[in-house]
C-alpha cells in the first residue's frame, strides 16, 4: 500500500505570546531606531527568484501609501536574488521600510514570527512551504500566493490565499493588516491538521 503524507511540524515548538514590541524587533534585527512602527510584515525563504520576493517588495510599496509606518522584514540566505532585491529596494526608495535581514537561526526565527503582524509568501511556485505552518503555529495570520497549496486558509479564518500579482497581493496585505484574526484559529489550523503527531499517526 502507498500513502501520501503531508509534511508536518511540532506545533508546541512555536510560541504565540508576544515578547517584544515592533520598535524593539526593528532595533534588534535591523539596528535602526524608529519612533513609530505600526506593524511588521515578515517573510522568509531562500533569496531565489522563484520565491517572488521582488513581487512582495513592489506589493509592499503600494501598502505604504495607506500605511506608511509598516515595515517589511525578509529573512533568508542569498541564492542569486539578493543584489536584485536590494536594487528594487533602492529604486522604490524603501530603505527605511524594507530590510533583508539574512538567515535566522531557530531561536531568532521563532522570535520574529511571534512578534510580527502577518506573514507573507509571494512565491511563483511552492511544493509545500513549511514556513507557512511555522508562522501559523506562532499565531501569525498569513497572506499566501495562490501558486501554493494553501487554498483553505480563508475557510479556516487564518489568512488570505491570493494571486501574487502586485496590485492584488498589496490589497490582500492591507486587508490582512486590518483584520482581527484570532491567534487560536491560526494555531489550531496547524495543531489539528499538520502537527507531526497527527501526520505520523
């Protein structure tokens, strides 16, 4: 017999309790002092063109027209796209709004996830995307490209599944930032469907 199993995570490894305010997160991970940070959008993955970080940055530039004090943090190691992403950040005059913060260790990743507003993934293709589960297990609502598998997010009240076209994705980011998602809905989505104990059983 053959069985197809999804990937899974240990939900209890992630903490949904906020321990830092947004200004402190920005200081710690960018070394910049801001007097006001209304929200943090976080994204993570290898800096490769398939991840669509350039789309995300351009989408985020549209978000700033409505919410000028939101910040975007992108974590991940360079796989060929970093210089182009930095060029886009410069071109769009986003040096005080968008930050590439490099690869995070496990503790840092969990800290940023539990102290951000939403998680965004703008991929052009994604076979799974375990970071989506990690974000949700941290209580973080998500905005995810419809080039991925996560088409039941809205039904489960823990995020938005949407085209990664820049204008459409920016509207989804704005909508998510204005929605009062429940931490428990995000965590339970993972806990009862993708927790490693459920998957292995």
